[in-house]
C-alpha cells in the first residue's frame, strides 16, 4: 500500500528521475513555458514552485539551496533576478498546468506548464520588439 507516499517514480531509478526533473525545471525557467505529460508537469510544478519561493527570499543561503537543486548558474541568476521579483506579492501558485491534447504515438495526456503571468510577459516583449522595429525603420529613413 502507498498510503501517504508523495511523488511519482516514472518507472526510473532515483538518479534518472532526478535528472529528468532537473531538466524539466531548467527548461521551464529558460523558456517560461513547456509542454510535457500531465504527470511530469505536476511533479515539475512541485520543484519549480519551491525554487521560485527560494528566489523570493533572495539571500545567499537560498541561492546555494537553488544551486543544489538546479546546478546551472545562469538559470539560477535568471530565477533570482527576473522570475522571482514578478511574484513578490504572490503567496504560491506561480505556475499553471493547462491540459492540451493526447500524444499521437502513445495517447499520453499532454499539458502545458507555464508561469501564471506568461501571457502578460509575452505581450510586453512583443510590444517592445514592435517599438524597436519602428525605431530601426525611422533610423533607416534618416
């Protein structure tokens, strides 16, 4: 019986499972949005939300704990400098899981895992890109 046993095993050894989840969390922080199976998304959300909470703390000990969970210095810097400040006023619930489709080959339930402010961030980036494009066109005209 698995009474009160947390976490999924994914049919992998502990090291393989750890590497899988580290890779998913790293991709999530890098791209802000990933598509994976629902079960993997739920496990990834557990780890990623803990890392964002560490990022909100922002002290040296939190950075060292984050490096232990995700040993990629550039992504930890991005987490602490860009992602965590966006959620300073939020008490948890930084990520959402949106079910999307069934995968073609094995009919697995797929989902998109993204930060809750993903759409707002993309709209801002698109507006900035549009402004830069207009500035470049004006510079070419001169």
